[in-house]
């Protein structure tokens, strides 16, 4: 197939005078349409290749792209996404469609087709039990199968509620079984989202470890500066991806956010940090009024670059939660000068004094022990978020 495609490229190049044809190394696996808020670097990272490779493939002189623009994705980028370890395996369930699977993981239908051609064939036929390679852009766990044995007093409704499913889900997962004829001792299959073993944050952020950690996947609205340091608890990863998605939904023109270190895969001492040892800490950049030239790869000083206050406030309030008793955040460390800018802006927008007092240490002084957001030297260019211990983690301190 590649040989045929290369031959066509040679013929077309000769006819229209394009010069050197595009050969196998630059063959295109698919095209991709740019969405609002995306950057060239973010798209390249999503498909597992460099910005330079994507720039060359599309004959771009710089990193400027526009909404609706179609980009050619080289084949080596699609394969690189799998090779990077970001791919997960999805087992096809009753009722699954390519579009549904793509939406669930934040993948694309075209990517699923090209990545799983040997499994689904040219007719894109799905069969229950097929294993598909998916490259997620959301923090979604592949479903896992459990065999449930019916006990005395069980009802499908009660079973569904216990596993956060619906009765329709259970029927779909067991198409060959008549729910009216289920008896005590019979077994049904349930597909449950989430890891087989939950993560655990052990010890303190400054002296701890991470067990069964989860890696923040590459995403459409964020950029991982160092993926090998992007491991956290299940709760940390879910809270982060939910917050980034919330910003994108409400502020689609916001640029990709820079995500720094969380923890190593097994936690423990992390070079350059005193904390970040148990999967509960994360460094996040700010949203700016204009996409900086360096893109989301760098943390930029919020006292020197104009902030996108609306997007940044959305991020802070989403992470903090609706109220102190429902918040999953222990602290957010931001330089005092940047706190002032955010506080003054929020006050002008009519945010209640009660919420301002809960959210900010400012204006009580940089040593005041009040507010979710506290001063810490060196935090004018990023937000350090520390989440509370996950529920049930009895060894988390």
C-alpha cells in the first residue's frame, strides 16, 4: 500500500511540478482539523512526534495555525503515539461503535481506523471482545471485566447501583442472557471503568511514595512538560483533567496549559523538588491573554506577561471546588504579587468577599496562615497544587 502511495506521489509531483515527491518517511496516515485553543506543539505531542516533523509535513514556516486548518499527520507520528506507551487497549463491548469509543477516550475515529486496520478490516466491523489500541487524550481508564455471581435478594437495579451502571448497561453487557430467568448462583459479566487496583499515596508529600500510580495522558488542552514525571493518584489525575476540560468548555480560545511535574511512577525523591513524592502535588502554568511564543512548554512569569484572568480563575475555582468542606485541594501556592493581581480582578468581577477570603491569603500578608492560595517564593510563573489525601488512603499523611 505504501509503495502504491509513493508511486502516486511521484506521478503527481511530476505532473504539477512540485519537485521532490513525499516518500515513505513522510507518508501521511491521516489529516487532522485544528480546533479552537490548540497549538502546533500540543497537536504534535498528541500524535507522538516533534513539532519540527509536523511543521515540515505541512510546509509551515512557523508555529502559527488557525481554527479549521487541516494538518497532515505523518505515519511515523501515528506509530510514535503507540510506541511512546500512551496507547491503551479497549475491549469492544456490546453496543460499542467506533464513534462512541473515540468520544469516550478523546481519540479520533480516523486514528482508531488506521491504528486497528488489521483487527477491524477495511469495512470497520466491530465484534464483541476485539482488542483495539486507543490513544486517549482524557484521563479515562479502560473498562475491566468482572464475573458477578447472583446472590439471594439481588436485583439488577441493586447490582447496577452498586457498580455505578444502569440496568440497560447490564443487559447490553449480557446479550445472551434473559434477565427474567436469572437465578441465585448464575453469573453475569460486568465491565467496570477504573483500575483493577486503586492507587495509594503513602506518607507525606515531602517523604512518601506512590503505589499503583496513574499517568496523566496527553490531552487536547494541556501539555505535559515531562511525561515520565506525570504520575499521580487516580484522584489527582481525574481532578486535573476535569479542571482542564472545564476551562476549555467555558473558554475555548484559551491556549493549552503547561503541566509540570507531578511525581515519578513510584513516587519518592524527585530531583529539583522537596515534595512531589506521593502523587498529590502538581505544578501548572498560568493562562495568558496571548499564546506565548514558547507555547505551553515553558512556565512564564505572570507578573511580566498579561494573564487570561477568566481562564485562570476558572481553573483555580474548579480545582478548589464549590466550598471549603467539599474542596479536594489542601493548598495552591502562588507568589504574593500574582495573588494580588488575581484578587483585584476577581473583586472587580463581583466575587463575594466571603469567597475571596476563603480562596486567597492576600491581603493578610505573605506569612498569614489563611486562604487556600498561599505565597511561596519562586511561584510567580506557576501554580503548585497540593491535593488532600484520597479517601480511604489510611497511610497518606
